[in-house]
């Protein structure tokens, strides 16, 4: 029987690296837009672009999906996380994050020239949504990875016991 190579346990830093890489890819179009606008001498227009609001709402939704997927995939309950707390967290995110972010996006879209207040608010919501994506995304990714590793370890134990019995 071939020898199965086992890797070490998963580090929480690895989960953070996965989510961090995804967050950097979200930032990439904004870097490109900043470079193009700077070349045109219009860098001041960057903050008033509605793409910030679109990205904010997408990041908020993705953070909730990633967190929920990690919790739902876990075979064992996560200590200290009752479903009522998760429900409250999601309601808070929707009421204090998603809806206001979409409202600011709507106001930016209907304004001929968005005010500096609206521009600042959409940047603030983007930064908050990015933080939310990294933190909830990291937690969900970590739970998902831990659950997957536990499942693989269980399967490996079952295979070893079957091999020993043959």
C-alpha cells in the first residue's frame, strides 16, 4: 500500500492569506483607475466614482456568504456561535452596512456631481466592507478549512482501519 503523506495542521494565517489575496484582487481595478485618472490629471474624480459603492455592496454580500459557508460546512458547531448570534450579526451587517452603502451608491448615481460628503461616505463604506470581508471571510475560510481537514483525517483513519483489517 502506498504511503500517504500528511501535511501539518492548517494555520489561521493561511486562511488570512487566501482572503487577503482575494481582497487585493478587488483593489486591483481601483489601482488601475487611479493610475489612468492620474495620467489624465483627473485623480480628484476617483473618490466620486460609483464603482466604490458597487464594490462595497459586493464585498458585504461576499463576506456574509463566505462566513455562512464556513459555518454550514463545519461538521461540529463552532464554540460560542449560536445561530441566533449569527442571525443578529447578519441583520446588523444588512441594516448598518449593506442598505446604507446601497443608498449612498444610489445618491452618487443620481447626482450630476456627487458632493464631497457622498464621495467620502462611499470610500468609508468601501473600507468598512473591505474590513468586513477580510475578517468574516477569514473566519469562514478558517472554519471551512478546519472542517475539511477534520473530514480528511476521519477518512484517512477509516482507510487505515480497513487496510489493517484486510
